């Protein structure tokens, strides 16, 4: 029986197909056959022909981010596509009325955030009356030891216990009869600023029917310690009162000599004089505090 000798043809490896012709091949590296066989093209955690996948190559099909979820200038991959962020990063907030700087870290925040949610101490009762912090208007009573600002349009003089309207010129000038009626009207219903008992301040007349007058309640506002007639005198004003006029204010006391006159107090110097009731002077209501 004869012997047949076959001849194997030498083949060249082709990257055009996964099927290679029979034959023999020179030694080769799979990566040279298909240059796409590289780490950067293989999913993380997977090895193909000994080539490990790149950690950054992941399946992004389940990602749900949109530009509004990502900071401006930052990118991410969602469903195989690159997404560029549009969200402005946080920054520094500097107080307008002071040097205090509050640092807000860079980051993303869902929905609207209020300062009160960040610091629960940011409430009206913790802020001085007349001061607003991050939109919260203070209602805490402010005091200098003598005057208490109740943040409701009234101020109490601790030295005398009297409560005054914070505005010393609510109604402008008017006659004595109108001034009495003005204070009475303040007591209608629940009362002005939530209080009743408003009246014109009084003056005590001393030393007989024609003697000098003293101890006016209005006079105490400009006296040290609230002592009537004490020297020196200074016109009451800021920070607790507004609209104080350097002129005469009605008292509720009728002159004990001529009843068509009433006692008035000049808040420029604290002097007590009389004026005809048909004249027009200022009104500063008071009540027992």
C-alpha cells in the first residue's frame, strides 16, 4: 500500500473573521490580529483572552442622571452617552450688614432649602426686634436696662412702669379735646397694639391752686432714672422711640386755675407750662404698664 504525503499550506491570520483557514501559522499575539482587543475596550471585571477590562469601563444603561443633576463643567455617562452638567455649584454667602461669612460647601441640594432648615435657632423669638436675618424678622424684646421694646409698637419705661407708644407722633398736632378723644379711640375693641387703657399723660400740680406744677409723666422720659424734675434733661429718642418732637405735648391734666387751659410738657427742655385747650400740640399716649 502506498503512502500519501499531504502538504499543509501556511496561512495568514485575518481579523476580518473569527473563522481561520486550516493550515499552519506563525506565532502571533491576538492583539496584533485585532487591535480592539485592549483593556480600554473591555468591561471592568471581565477578561478576554487574558486581557483584563478597564475599571472605568462600566455598564451605564441603568444610570438615570440628567444635566440638572450634575454640576456645571462636570460630566457623566448615562446609557452610553456623555452628559454635561448644568447645576451651579454652591459658594460663599457674605452678610450684608456685617463681616460674618457663612461658608456653604459645594454640592447638590434637592429642592428649595431655607435657612431655618439649616439652623433651627433661626426663629423670630431669637432675633432682636427690628433686625431681619435671612428673611426672618426678629420679635425678641430689646432692652438697655431701662427701656423695653416689645416689638409691637410699644415701649415700657422700667423706671416708671409706664408703657408708651413707640411712635411719639401718631396723630400729629390737635386740640386738647381731640387729643382726649384720640386716646379714648385707641381703647376701642381689643385696643391699639393689643392694649387698652390708653390716655394722655398726667401732670401733678403742687403748692396750692396757683403754685408751680411738677411730676409730669412725660417729663420722666428725658430724666435720669425716670425721676420727675431731675436734672439734667434730654429729649427722649432713639433707639426705642420714633417721631419725638422738640415741642409741647398735651397732658391730660386741666390747669387748676383756668379750666379752659391744660398742662403741657415741652420735650425740648422738660419744662411744664399751660396752653389753651383750643390750641394744637402733639399727643403721646401712655398707659399703665
